[in-house]
């Protein structure tokens, strides 16, 4: 909890057609069952985000490769990660997209994200301390 003041965390998508909208209601409901409040709105990733943030973390391989292609001069390559890089298991190579799955898909994604966030937090603790 003391670390919260050390970080600015934001979420952005690659497409702007959902800009300003709330997150998917199914994900909000599944996350709420685990005690997470996903009260936010969508915004598109902009090039300036490369400069503003120390880490840019993609959920899936397509997003990761798109972000890499946006960084034409490879200036920010060292900031790009996949969330799955912090996952303790090896049964996925990206976070799957739950929107094409049934309700169990949202639970799987939340399981992966909870585990990956623990791994990310451990990395951040080492970097900050």
C-alpha cells in the first residue's frame, strides 16, 4: 500500500472508437466479484504515452507488435513488455481476449491478470527499493 504513491498507472487501447466509454460490463461484473472496481473510461494510446510512462505493457501479441511498430526508431523498445512476461505459469503466451469467450473466459483472464500483476509488482518493488 505504501508503494501506491510511487506509481502512475493508466490504461489505454489502440483504437479510439470506444473512447470515453466505460469498460465492458461483463468484465466489470466478473472483476467486481473479486473486489476490483473497474470504474474508468476508455482512451486511445497516443505516441506521447511512450515518453510519459516508464513501462508500456501489452495484453496480447497483436497489441505488442502494433506498439513496437509505432516506435519506428526503436527509441522506446526497452519500455515495451507483455503482461504475460510477469505470469508465473507457462500455459499462455499472451492474455487471451475474453470478449470472444463465454463467462469462464473472463475468469481465466482475471486469473492470469492477478498472477501477472503479482509478478509485475515484485519487479517494481525490486526496481523502486
